[in-house]
C-alpha cells in the first residue's frame, strides 16, 4: 500500500519547492553548494537579528529613565527571542560543521550524470506538455471537464 501525500496547502507548497530545487540543482555538487549557501544565509540573518535585538536591549538599559510608549517589542518577547535565536545559531553552527564533511565528498562525472538522470524522474518539469496532459487526466479541472458531464 502506497502512502498518500498530504494535500494541505503547506505540504503542497513544500512539495513544489522540493521538486523545484531538485529540477534546478540536479547534481550532487549543486546540492552541496545550494545547501551551504542556504545554511550561511540563515546564519547571517539570524546573527543580524540577534545583534539588533541585543542592541535594543542595551539601548533600553542605558535609557531606563526615559519612558517610551513606542516600544516595538516587549522585554519578555526580546529575551525569549534571544534565547531561541541563540539555540538556532548553535544548531546552524552544528549543521555547518556537518556540511563541511559533506563537502569533502567528490563524485565522478558519471555519478553526477546519474544524479541528473534521477532528478528528472523525481521531479519532472510540471510545465512539460506530457505532464500537463497526465495531470488533466488524473485530476479533472474546469478547463478540461469530465467527459461524462458533456452530454
């Protein structure tokens, strides 16, 4: 028995993105580079937000005597976020260390070709004419009504 894929909008968005990443980066080397860039961009953004929140805390502490009604974030919200972001940054650092090991792996051109071949099977182009026809056959759409309802 095959397991049905979840049809909720979040999962559907994930499946689309998953397939797009396989189509656009079908080789082992491209996946290595994509994942490295993704981890680095996530760390950069988390570090920048952490630094900004720490700056806000520092400014608030130095201006305690000035009461401001325009607090954008509560002190509790900032302290919780800083704790969470410190954990995320630690996890990302660990992932980065593991990714460095993955970068030590080199594959031959023949194996890279196999990656590209299998990528086409795993995530075929959704705009391919044959794929569109198959999708219409499996899922009735308003522009391709069920033949039983035409009479």
